[in-house]
C-alpha cells in the first residue's frame, strides 16, 4: 500500500511538470520591445535597463536627476547589439503628479511605440526607530515607494490591456516580505506594493498582462550606501547576517522572471525561502511552483523561527549595551 502511494505521488509530480509549461505565460520577446524603467539613472534600475538593452530592447529611462540620466544613457548605449536601438531619457518625479507622469509616458510611446514592459524601480529607504522618525518620513516613503509605482503603472495599463500583451515589474524588497527593526516606514511602503500587485494581477491576467514583484536583498547601490549612514545599530547588525548582492546579479534575475511572467522574483536561498514562506494567496505562474511551496512550507517555517530568534537576540543585546552605557555616563 505504501509503495502504491509513493508511485502515485511520483506519477502526480511528473504530470505536474508536464502540464506546467502548458499553463505558464508565453515569454515576452525583448528584441525591439519598448521597456520603461523608472529610477533608471542608477543602481538596480540602471542595471535592469542595461540587461534589457543587451537583449535588443528600446529603453526609456525615467528619473529626477537629469545629469545622472545622461550619464546612465551613455553607459547603457555601450551595450547595444544593433544600430537601431534607442535610449530615451525623461526627467520627472514619478511620485508627485499623475497627470505629468501620464504625459511623459505618452511622449515616450509616441517616440518608441507602446510600452511592452514597465519596471517600477524608483524608491528610497529611510531607517530609524518608530518614535524617532518624523511623520513626514512615513508620508514621503509612501509617496515615493508606493504612489511612485502606482502612477506609471496606471499610465501604461490601458494600452497593455488593449494590445493583450505587457509586463509590469514592481521592485519591492525583502523588507517588503518581513518587518524588521528600524524599517517601520520603509517596510510598510514596500508591503503596500505586494497588495497592489496581487490585486492588479487578478484584473489583468485575462488580458495576457503579467505582474512581477521583485524582492531583492541588500544590494550594493548608491541608495544602499546612503541608507547605511543613518541605520540604527540593530538594523545594521540584522542586515549583516546576509551578504550584499551586486546590482547586475539582481537585475539579471528580475529581467529573467519578468520575461517569463513570474509573479515572484527572488534571489538566493534566503530569497527563495522568504518567498515560499510569505506566498499566502499570491498568484503562481505554474503548478510546479505551487507544489514546491506546499512541500517546503513546514521546513522553511522551522528555519525562520531560528532566524527570528537571532534577530530578537540582537535587539535585546543592543538594548542591554545601551543601558549599560547610559548607566556608566550617569555614574561618571
């Protein structure tokens, strides 16, 4: 009986692997495609633009700093594979005025054609204890990280649905999968992206438009360097439990997942575990993916408990050290 059950399970898994490609989205062809990247003047955004350009795409870079945009344009153009490719630069703050964002997207489409892929990479991180952060910081991060993704997506979605083709990428963070000390403002803004993406995917899937949410780990970018300047000790020590990734590595994975129409994009074993643990009611791209999540959930939850215990230990240790230092100052 046990042997029969094992044989049935093996046959079921093999069937899933056979059927899975039949229900997965058709990959998006990047040669000649129009890819818009917000926050594309540096970091992960710039590397995503380079990766798409290497595969023959036409690029529209959107960012606030015009000088950085022009510098990024020169870097990207060095990776062209034919003389027809174009890199268009548009300077605008995607989090402030929807009408302005809609107008620049229209300008880009008039020059390079309908948008085939939108990558929402504009964002920033600010860390600090909840009571130390100004209320304006919460408002600013929600504006940049959340509305800065809503506005460009809203501007391209109608055309994508009409054409029955498109990809929209939201670059979140591993801090958008679990809340960490010091990230009460940042994590909230990144968690919001996940809710937006899940609801939007359900709306647009019948139109052959697919959403990807990327959860990159700490990545060696100018934004990460700026973030580290004000990180609380607890946040820094927790972050140091994992390695820092290269933006090129992160960008390659995001582009690969977006082309395939994968809802989730993660990197490394920690990223895979976090994505399985936090999948909840998130869409799956294949039956195989869903099966893997079911099988690994218990094991990953056990491992996660050890991680959470170590994080709590770091916070308690820092609190005790701070208390000793304050007592020493009082007695001095």
